[in-house]
């Protein structure tokens, strides 16, 4: 499973001291780097200008799209709206603990 995360879900889970639930739930969670390839930079720039999203949200969406991510972790409403319109599956921070509990109970 390929999971990409924007920074806000990670920060929220860190503040709640629940960051450790991501590994058993998803295995690896990829975080886009600030420095991306030239092609991705162009895509990120276009997405930022056309959608009004910030750099992190735009990078996460482009990275998720380019890598055919199964899940994009994102909380910001506008970013979620844009990602959903692009056909990406979105999961917010508030859903992650419940998903974790369900997966642990299913084991």
C-alpha cells in the first residue's frame, strides 16, 4: 500500500502522541520533500497557482498522484477537495485512530 501524508496529519498525531499508529496501520508513510524534481516542481507550481493551495499541500497531492498512492493523509478542506477531484483517496487525521483500532481488532 502506498500512503502519502501532508504535514498536518503528522503534526496532529505527534501532538496527540499517536504517531506510532501509522506504521502498524499503513507500513510506510511517504512525506514529500521540499526539493522535488523539475517535472514535479512545474506540476506543484501549476497546482498552487490554479488551486490556491500552499506548497506542502500541493507537493503532497502531486507526489500522491505521481506515485499512484492508495491513501493521501490530508486535513485541509481545500486540499482534500482538490485531491478528491483528481481521483485520490483521502483520509484525515480524525479517521486514523479509528482505522488503527479496527485493524488491530481484525488481527
